[in-house]
């Protein structure tokens, strides 16, 4: 068995966390530490473009989704938030006319938001705040926000701008989006540890997260895309699009807005091959999309075909393992 690798995953929230749980499991199986964990190191660089202020509280949907999924306390039926959640506080806020009726917050969730906001108000840096929230459970992974700066994603519509959360959750992405902006991101810097983790990685994996509003904001933090291009380790991405469908959610509305077809080949070409100045050494597409592989390879995008559905721990771990193999095969180029 080869030495336990250092693995970095770039990810958004719910979709991305299914993948990070799979990566953790694949690492445990392939490089066990004898105590139920793995000798491999897993670092997740999480999108913070979804973050938002609500009623004076700082919310970090993707960070919390990653923590809850890795801790195994997420609500898998509803698809977001904590399992066994109650909504007493939200109900009282609604009675008061506070907050947003379209954004329900669970009581347990609010505990995390209050803790986070309190620490931020005390001057604790965001990466330390995320570390404290993550320390609530043994996650078997290190979580890093992409940046400590506030760079909330805004949606451009014909009637002006709105926060991504409002467009996505309130309007269910039904208002035509003309583009996405991240005010302030040009002056943001990667959070402590991000560039170091990318430089030290044996494998860098792009989760099958939304390319436009989950992966792009991470890569848009100055220095991160360059660190991926310059990385010593191999870089493998997993397509979030299967047979022209965004699997779940409304990623097609985001792709439309930036002129990328909702197709595995279009997203692969968008990321591009590292050999041609892009980001990937390997692009995993679904069996349903096998017909696209030759065209991708011919145009320089190193595509390979795998089962891409993450239905349970085994299928998630198998996909993660295939992505790891693809990245490790190009390690040390
Ligand atoms: P969010 O931040 O909660 O919206 O989640 P992400 O951006 O991390 O991931 C959302 C994306 O995950 C969706 O747009 C889907 O394309 C993708 N996704 C969800 N489940 C699966 C799956 O089983 N397989 C693959 N390949 N992609 C998936
Ligand atoms: Ca998200």
C-alpha cells in the first residue's frame, strides 16, 4: 500500500458534503489508522459565498452542511439542516414579523449561528470560528473556509441585485439570472492554511458541487486557482451533471446565467485541463455520459467514465476512491 495521502477537497454544501463523507470513508478503508480513522489527511476548503446576515446573525449554509454531514447529524430526508430539528424560535420570530418568512431556521441550527456570531463579534477570526464549530464532533476532516472576508454571492437580475440565498431559497431560482458577482472578492485573501494545504496535497478533488455558486467562488479568491494550477499533486473533478440533469437542485439555472450548457462535457471544458492552463488532470463523468468522453479527451480534457450517483456510503466511497485514483495517478507530474 502506498503512503497515506494528503487530500484536499473543494466543496459547497449538501451535494459537496455527500462527496466529502465518501472521501473520508474511502480514506478510512484504504489507509486505516487502526483506530477506525485514516492515516490520510483530509482538508475541505468550503465555499463561503452562500454566507448571509439574518436578524443580526451570521449564517454559513455550506460550512454547516459540511459539519452536519460529516458529524452524521444532518437531516437526510429533508436534505438540509439538523436531524430531529424543531422550529420554536423561528415560529416566535415569525409572530414578531422578524427575519424572513421564506427562510426557516431550526433551533439547533440557531445555536450554531448564535455561537458563530458571538465569536465573530468578540473578534475571533473566521477560520478559528469554523474550527470551533467543527470541534463539536469528531469529523475526521479539517474544514477551512475559502476566505475570512465577507464575499456573499449576489445574483444580477433585470431588476437589480439580490443575495444568492434570496434568489435560491425564496424564488427557487425562478427569476432569470444574468450573472453572479462576489463584491469584495478581488481584495479577499485565502483563509489561513488554504494555500499551504493545496501546495502540500497529494490529491486535490473538486466535489460535484455547483460549478457556478459553490466551486467558482472558491476559485475566485485571488491565489486559489493559481495554487491549484501550480499544485504538485494531481487534480480530479467529479461532474455534478449526469445525462444533462443537475441531479438535484437548480444548478442548471446558474449554468444558464453564465452561458455554460448543463452538460458534463461543457462543465469539464469550463474547468479545463491543467496541460492547457486549466485546472484538472482528470474529469470524472457518468456512465450515462460515456458518449461524451471521446470528444472531451480529443479536446484535451482528460475524461473518464464512472458511476457518479452517490446513493449511500458505499457508492459515495466508491466514487471518491475513483476520484482519488485519478488524482493520484497524475501526482508528481
Ligand atoms: P449546495 O451548496 O447545498 O447547493 O450543494 P453543492 O453545491 O455542494 O452541490 C450541489 C450539486 O451536487 C447539485 O447541483 C448536483 O449537481 C450535485 N449532486 C448531488 N447529488 C449528486 C450525486 O449523487 N452525484 C453527482 N455526481 N452529483 C450530485
Ligand atoms: Ca451552497
